[in-house]
C-alpha cells in the first residue's frame, strides 16, 4: 500500500512538472514575437513601440515635481490674471546670509522665484536682486527653466534637494497646481497611461492677497479642475495621495491632521511620507506611535511610503512595512535586507521602482547596479513610476524604455508590470476591475496587431513609423534617439 501511494505521489509530482514546463514553454512561445521585434528594432523604433503600447498606471508621481519648466513659465505668467505676480532672482547683491533646511545657502540661489507679497517684504537691497518673470530676456528665461531641470552631468542629489525645491520658492498657488495636474493627465493620456495616483500638496497655499487657503479649499480646487470636459477627455483616472515631509519638525502633528483629512475624503486614497531619507530626522519608526494612535479612531486610510532611497544598508523598508505601508516607494536598498526581501516575495507588498530618478539622483551610478531585475525576477511585486518627471524631463515611456533596454524585459514581464500598476493601486475595486479589463483588452489587440505583421517585420511597419512620441530631455541625452 505504501509503495502504491509512493508511485501515485511520484506520478502526480511528475505530472505537475510537465504542466509547469508546458506553461513555461507556452509563456516563452508567446514572447517570441517580441524577442524577434527587439532583435530587429533599433533604439528609436523600440521607443516608438513602447510609446504606442497601452499602459497601466503611475503609482509614484510627485505632481509638484512633475511640472515641466515650460509649463510652469506659461502658468506663472497667466496667473497675473488672478492677481499673482512673480519675481525671480537674477543677481546677488550680498544682502544677507540664509541657509535652507538641508544646510545649503538658499540665499545664493539664482532663479529662486517669489510671489509679489513676499517680494514686497524684502528690503531694497534684496528687491534689487529680482526681476519680474515676464521681464526676463531670452537668455535669462532659458536659465530659469534649466535651473528647474536636472540636466547636467555635474548635477545630482544635492542639486535636486538643496536647489530645485528652494528655487520654486513661493511660486506655486493652488490654481497652478491644479493646472499641473491636468497637464500631466493630458500628456500621460497621450502615451497610453490610464491611471495616476498623484502625490499632491495641500498645505501652504495662499491667495493673491497672501491669505491662507485651507486644505479642504485646495482639494476642491483640484477636484473642480479635473471635473472639466478637457480633463475627462484625457481618458486618465486620477486619485490623490497627500504627501508629508518626513523630517519636518512638526511632522507628527501634520500626519495627524492629514490622516483625519484623508479619512473624510474618499478620493484621497493614501498618505505618503516623503523627503530626503539620509536626513535621519525622518526615520520610519518616528511615526509608529502616531499611526497606531490614528488607527484607533480612523479607518480606511492607506499608506504608500518612501523607503530605501538611500545608499547605506538598513532595515527601513521593514520598518516602513511595520508602519502599515502596503507599497514602498523606491526600495533601492531593500536588496541589502535579505529577510525583508523574503517577506515580500509573492506577497501583497509592492515596490514602486523609479529608474530614471534613481540614476539622476545617484542612488545607482549605472543601471548594472540597479536591483530592479532582482526584485522582478524573484517575484517581489514591482511597478514602474516617474517620480518627479518635470525635473527629470522624462515620461513614462522613458521608464519602460530603460527597463527593456537595460534589463531585456520579455513581453510577459512588461504585461506583469503594467498589470501591477493597476492591481496594486488604491483605486476602488470596481474601478480597478474596469481598468484592468480595458488594459488587457488593449494589450491583446496591440500584441495581435504586431504578431499579424510578424514580430521582426513590425520594426519597419508604416503604422509604427508614423507614431510621434513625446521626446523629452532625459531620453535624448541618455540614449540619443531623438530626431534632429
């Protein structure tokens, strides 16, 4: 009897092996058209293919860092109709010394922009350092825009954290932010993205008279803008996250306020702790007691939190999961924490990977150092995001191009990433189901069209050659695939 049971178990095991092998072969066969296409296509053709490809969502995008400078220039000038005037620093008169929160000398930043009611508080010496934005000459205008892009080899993490954000100064107002949200929806929609979970600011806004605008009023301004016909026409579904600066001296009290805020606004689907992680004042466990306390009285608030965006090994990803996070932003140093990696394999936790950001901010010096393929291919759920794409001068297509080019993704892996970007979103279940169905229907049609042409032949297909992608600075500089 034991012998019979052993033989039956062995046969069952062998059968499962055959099924697994068959499934693997089937998956591999289904990818062959894409492998043939990749062998034939040059980089420019691959980029067009990925631009035309239906896409899922962006789960990791700071909308305040995702306004391209040329958009911001136009919106800042148009804001004069609402009573806002903006001045930017074009010279240094050595009037004073002032450091910013990172320890850099914010006073010495050229092209730092301020709104009129802050400009009027400056003494005559400092006012002499500024010019009205609309009065800049062409060279100054170009410098103002370039000062908000991370586009030079000598720039990096410190430039981004210590110069880019202070340069924005008090330029933003809630209507500019709302228009930024719409413009991102428009351009994401053009490249086939159908869902955005955008991190938005709700504090610190003032009207044209300098009177504070409440977080509820700010959210209503955002809602009104995305309710208009042109926003709906983008085909992009938007949900909000509220971002909290993790090393702010009053971060705990801000977290308490924003937790209650999110609990009463269903379209605010999550909170996020953001900010430079090598500033130890923002360490994850600082917020454990606050979050546990808030969970006693509020329900339905979900967490997607930055963690592991540092150089040194630590267990901040594990600690962030302990806070209650369901998704991890960046997670670059998760690779140094084997126990947490094992915990996250085939689990409900997702890592939001930002390939362009991680290179430009020097968390990897080249893509051979990036842990993304290890996470992907050891079954840790991952999805691609754009982070601060206005400052990188990049797109979602850039993220997929980097992933395919640097890590030789299969079509099955691309589909997994796209599905993860909806499946692990915090959208309502019925919305997720609708988006996933539409995504996979469109992917099936897209891949069937390529297969009909023949994977290799599709690289020269006329319909593909007619695709007109958004070419931004990052892809042009890094891979030199942009038309002259």
